[in-house]
């Protein structure tokens, strides 16, 4: 692994950066950044581009302890370690000063100071202690462990559904929204309809959340069951599968509680102010986002989650907008479950979902719009370190209302001539040209897509619910 070293000379409000190799030769032009959101985001992009150009490279970064001015840069570099091959250290200024004096340099500037820090990293590696892991490393491992257990539990549940179809298919009517724990405990004692039809009502009713009435229904259905499997082997498989599911559920619940107790991250509490985001969802989102400083805008964050809209058309094909679904699927899964909960508990997101449904969009398309909207809101919350406030989003929507201009001219058209009817185009392209000509000649203002309701009316409808 090829090492590179970056010295950071921190001043009040800005910092100078210098990168060298192990021979103390400059490998990139020195640069200066302000201690702002844009400055930290530029640093992330600069380091990402540098490491992308050098295969199998590791960057050692160091900065002097300057009484607190270095904290913001140090914190950002630690967070960058989640996606960039970087190690960061906080240095004693006395050692850096004496090392620079030994070189007998006459001039002192911010650039030279940054170079002195980088050279100190090369000359005295035994005196430098690097932060090996980012603050989310342990949390990320525990999150991955819980996800693995959840996948295993889902596999066992699928196997149980297959077994129940032949041992007690009537019980599946109680498992439309997942297999409840009372059904699992019932199956540990009565793994098939043949066993349950011989049971007493009072005995079955001793199972938690099973009333006398429900016990009578279960026994009656077992007596009229069309189950085809009554052999002992299948019953043993049902019991073993149920025991595995109960054990996994208990382990998942314990690990989740432990994860919630050992994650004192302020961003998690901030995200939980958004109605629809639970403790687990907040942790998952922070693990994926890491730090909002990685993203220059909300559009960049939406692209990272793969929920940004894309439009593709070429030649005679029919095009349209769709969700890109680029990148890893895990972040979108967390965001999808968050959107489902927000549609139910957050009036702002529910109004957006219902509005697009009224306009004729498919439920999945409306869900994608809500996912994109939630990301934009979360980006603003994390960037400005402010809890959720629906009035802020409504004010932003008022400012973003486009101006209507019927006489607007399409300045983006690539056509340098009118459509020639004698051009040897395909039948599909000819139909498109006729539709375009017809839409340009229409005078009826009610034709085309119906205009959405005025935003002022929408705001007046939402505010009483918030």
C-alpha cells in the first residue's frame, strides 16, 4: 500500500493543506479551504479524487492541536474514514516546531507550516497516533449483524409458510401481515392440524393472546382442515423451524436494544424529530449517510440513495421518468420503510402522497416521490442542525413555485429546421411529430395535463393537521 501524507495548518476560519509522498516530495498543489460546510465538502471531493488516481494508496493526515480550532477538520476527516482510505492524527505542536527548526528554514507561511506538519508525519511515525476507526464503526458492525439475523429469520419464515400449507393451511389466514408470536407458540405444542383437533379449548387458551373464542375457532378449523401432511417428520420440521424463528427474534430484539443504548449520536436524536422515523430507522440512515458534509446538495444525497429521477429516450423508443435505483439497495430499503411510516404518521408526507395519487400516479410512483421528499427534508435538518419543522418546507415550496409564462420559447430545442414531412422517418417517429405539431397548434387552455391545485390551498389544508 503506497503511503501519502497530508499536513494541515489550521487557522481561525480556514486551513491550508499540503500533500507529499514518503520522500517528502510534493504530490499535489497546496490548497486552502474555509471552515464551512462547502469547504469540508470540497475537501472530501478533493481527497476522493486524489485517492482515485492512486491505486492502493493510503493517506495519513495530521494537524496540530490548536486549542479547538482544529476540531471541525478533525471530526470531518474521522467521518471521511468510513468511505475513504484515510488515517487522521492530532499532533503536539511542540514536536512539529522543533522538527521544522532543525531544517533551518528562514521563511514561515501557512503553506510552509502545512508542509512542515506533513514532513513531521514522515520523519517521526513512531510519535504519531492515528485514529484507526471512525465513530460509527462499531455501530455499523452491529447494524450489519442485525440485518444478517433478520435475513435468516425471513428465510425460516418462508420455510414455515411452505410447511404450514401442507400441515395446517387454515392457520395461514392469521398470518397475512406476518406470523405472530402466539401462532409460533401454538405450533410448538400443536405442529399440525391433526394434533390441534385433539386439544382442549382451555389448554389452547392458555397461550398468550389466544382467547377462548379464538381457541374454539382454531380447533374447529383443525377438525375441518384439508391438511395433507400428518407424518411425524414434517411435524418435527415445523417445531424445529418455529424454535429457530423464536430464537432469532429474541436475539434481534436484544441486539436492537443494545444498539439503541450504546449510540449517543446527536444526529440520531435530530432525525427522530421527523414523524415516521423510529430509533432503528434513524440509526440506519445515519450509518448510510455518515456525515452530511459528504454531499454538496440534496440532489447529491438523493443520487447516493438512488431515488433521483432519470429520463431516457433514444431514437424511436418511448421514454419516461423513473427512479434510477442506482447504488446499493440497503439505503433504499431503509428509506422505503421510513416513507411507509411517514405516510401514516406525518401529515406533510401523507398530503404529498395523496396529491400525486389524485393526479393519477401509481402508488409506487407516489411512494418514490415521498422518498425523495423525505431525503430533501432530512438533508436540511442535518445541514442546519435543526429539528423537523413543517413550516420550513412549506415556505420553501412557496419560494420554488415556477412563474407561468405562456409565451415562453423552448430555448433548449436542438432543431434548426421545422419538421419535414418528406423525411424518411419511422412510423413511430411520424406519430410523435404529428402529436407535437397538434400540441403546438392547440388553443384550448384546458387540454393537456390538468394543472395542480394552487400551493396556497394546499398549505391551508395541511397546517391544521400539524
